[in-house]
C-alpha cells in the first residue's frame, strides 16, 4: 500500500470563477478521499514558505501577490499515489500547453503569456506534500 496525502489548492482564479466544485468532483471521481478542506485568503508569510523553492525567481513576487489576492480552497486529499495522480489530473503548468481533459487544460487560460493563473496547485512529491500539508493544516493528524 502506498496511500499518501497531497495538498491541493484551488487558486484565486479558480475560486473566483466558481471552479472549486468542478475540481473537487474530478478528485472524487478519480477515487481520492477528501481529508480536510478550508476556504481562506492565504497570508504572504504562508505563501513565502509554501513557494520557498521559487524564492528569487522573477515570477516569485507576482505569484505571491496573485495567490494572496483572494480566497483559495485548500484541500488535503488521500489515496494511493495521489500526489502523482493529482499532478496528472491537473495537467502541465502552462494552461495553454496542458492536455485537454486535465483541469488546467480544460479550465486554464493564458492571460498575456503569463502562466501565473493556472487554477490549481498540487504537491509535486510525497516530501513536498508532507511539508505543505503541515503548513496549511498544522493541526491535522
Ligand atoms: P507547478 O504549479 O506546476 O508545480 P511550479 O512549481 O514550477 O509549477 O511553479 C509554481 C507556480 O508558479 C505555477 O503554478 C505558476 C507559477 N509559475 C511558474 N513558472 C512561471 C513563469 N515562468 N512565469 C510566471 N509564473 C510561473
Ligand atoms: Mg510546483
């Protein structure tokens, strides 16, 4: 058994466009369980930790500004290989290149050749997932 957890975020663009339900439906349809869910506007402090690997890159500041611009839906999901599985459901980072049928491919838009607004976040490894779940849901056991 390789049951694991992943952190999913419906980003401010996805939340404001009313796509939370559609994202959750795809997660549940795949067979992953919802473990925790909260709507909140993340602080800069949380996002700087969340995106620590990108600090110093040119898109870092706009990314943090965008992600703290409004509510997101933060979700912990659980299931066998769900980290890799959700990345597959989410599609490539660039919504224009993301495959049709993926969340980003179906719902994402390129706003001025800028991939910042790509609807969802998903942890990229079991280690990242454990770190991110701890950041967003510190009380979760
Ligand atoms: P992913 O979210 O697919 O794991 P990532 O970790 O490389 O992608 O980047 C985190 C987020 O930062 C990504 O979802 C959108 C934004 N981003 C990445 N590369 C970017 C770029 N070149 N320009 C603008 N935003 C970018
Ligand atoms: Mg990433």
